[in-house]
């Protein structure tokens, strides 16, 4: 990549769809049809966090729901994002479910937009929801999803070598995208 002309140009993308097709940050394409919940991207334990990042965590998880399958290869794609102690789950194009041990709400169901000091969740387009992470060291990381078929993780160049998961190692080397990172295993 060359120089960033616009802020969006400085972002790499990992895309996963309901057909089980993945495109990693390092431009590797592969297919995986597991129906469990898997870690797409997270901060890795071996990335030597700076003091500002220490104790900060995020994890983007996705699953292919058997209940939403319309054929053997096409299944609904579900999303769960963990940021610090928050857990955000997509419900539909206008609604999320949130959980935090100190945030008391009978259902946790929230209509968009929903904002905290750690993240914002907004309606990004007619069909898509966008979650923007704001925690120190990981600002600029975003997740875009439609609750049906596509999940996209957007990561700024500043996070190179600091993310791992099904979206790869984000180090410009597609050859090591499937290398286990310390004790990271699918969830």
C-alpha cells in the first residue's frame, strides 16, 4: 500500500460471509464451514502491549447459525463483540443486546445508536450496523455486519502485528495466517 489519501484508505479489511468464505487482513482467501463460534480478530497475548494497552481487550466472534440455513452452504452469520467487560450481540438491523457486569438493564436490548466510553454502535447503512472501538491502543478498529450474511472487521495500519484470529495475523504475510498465536484456540 501507498500513502493514505483519505482516512478510510488507511484501513485493512477482513471479510467473512455466510457461505463460509474468508478474506484475511493479509489478503488470503479460504473457506471454512464450522458452525461453532470462532474468534475472527482479537488483541493477541504475544503482541507486547504498551502500558496504555495493558489490560485492554477486544474480541470479535462470529458463527454460522444452523437455524438460519437456507441451503447446505448458506447460513446466517451471527456476531458477538467483546470490548473490555462489555459484550455486544447483533439482534437485527436496528437493535443490539448489550451486557456488562455493572450495567443493569432488564433485557439489555438497545435500539441504535448506543454509545459508551469504550465503543459506539451505529446504524451504518440501511442494512448494516457498525461498532467503533474507542479503547486506548485500539481506536480505529471497527466491525460492520448485517446480521444475515456478512461480517467485516476494519483495522487501522497502527494495529499491524497486534491482531490474530480467523482474520489472520495482520502482518502482510499471508503464509502465517493459520499459525496459532500462543494459546489462542477457536471459542
